[in-house]
C-alpha cells in the first residue's frame, strides 16, 4: 500500500514539474512581449497626440460645425459597443474584467430602453456573449496580441459605419487602459461622437490665438478627421490591451510557477513521510520475525 502511494506521489511530482516548465517558459515569453508592446505604445503616442491637437484646433476654429461631430448626443436610442479582449486566456483577470464591464454596460443601457449593437475584438468575447445569449454583430479575431494599423482601420470602419449612417446615436469602447506595470483597469470611453476637447467647442473660451486658415472648411475637415481619430483611438486601445494582456499573463504565470514550487515541496514531504512509514513497517516486521525465530529456537 505504501509503495503504491509513493509511486503515485512520484508521478504527480513529475507532472507538476512538467507544468512548472511550461508556466516558466510562458512567463519569460510574456515578459519579452511586454517590452515590445510598450515600445509600440511609445511610438504611437506622438501620432495620437498630434491627431488630438488637430481636432482641438479645428473645433476652436468653428465651434458650430464642430458641434455636429463632437460632444455628447442629446438622445440615445441605439448604441454600438466595441469591446477589446485577448485571443488567449491564462492571463489572470484580464479578459474577465473587461467582459464583465461590457456586460454591466449592456445591462445598464438595456434598463434605459436603449438598443445595443455589440462588436468585439478577441476570441474570448464571442463565446462569452454567446453563452449569455447576447448577439455579436461583428467579431474580429487573431489581431489582439500584435495589432496593426490595418486591423484598427477594419475595426473602425465596422463600428463607425452605423454611426455615419445614422443607425446608432453613440459608439462606446470598453477596453483595458494601461497606466503602469502595476495598474491596468477596464474603462468605458466614448468613440463617436468624438469627445469634446473642452477648449473652444461649445465653451466660452477663446479660439486659437492669431490667424488660422483651414482648407478645406472646418466641417469638411472634421468629417475627414473623424474616422482617422477613431482609428487612432482604437489602435491605441488595442496596443494598450496587448500590453495589459502580456503584463497580466506574466503575473499569472509567475504565480503559477510559485504555486508549482510550493506544491512540489508539499508532495515531496508527503512522499518522504510515506517512504519513512514503509521503512519503519518493514523494520518492525523484520524485528518481529527475528524475535519469533529466537523464541522458537529457545523453546
């Protein structure tokens, strides 16, 4: 019995050791991908900031024209929601937190009588909402870990088309905002209409100093800048999502490796104790047999 228990414990220890090798390798791969994702975020920041400045300056130039594309919608009857998660799991709460935030948002909109059209990025989202009987209008997969500008453009075209056609009143984005290596959180942001920069559009603050001439006119310029600004925001959200995914995966795999070490130590102690019990039992049997033999010879 003790020998069989020892063999079972040895097999389980070897299994945990094999699992630890996998989790350790995934931890190292995720750590290397974090650096690449952060470098891409840094490289994208000047473009995003430049796009934001263009929108702000155009809005200052003609607040009346900017009001058509900027700010909050007066009434909301139909809303498009875009959620960005990963294609893979094993990343702690990364996918679950974003999906739960999306589910709460859909429930809040539904309570207010607002119709929701759902768009997703990442393989984990369609199955999650299919189980909850929430239809997904368009799902993009295979682009979450290394997103490209073309990927962001395809997503932006899909979510902006209903807004430009007047089929929805607002487009909301649910994604994970990367603040630092130790802080990532799911957030809900407005994509369309473009968020009011608060500096000239619909405010009493003065417009740009000096003389600014726009060619073409501000309304036409904003109509061209709007899709580009949405593409920029979606691309930034996808880059932040990739960095957040690898950061969460690195932490999860590090915790899994530590748990594997602790489990191996525990199983080793149990196996040693079982071996000692077996040895003690054998010694007692040998001593008992020798005593019985000695007594039989004396008799």
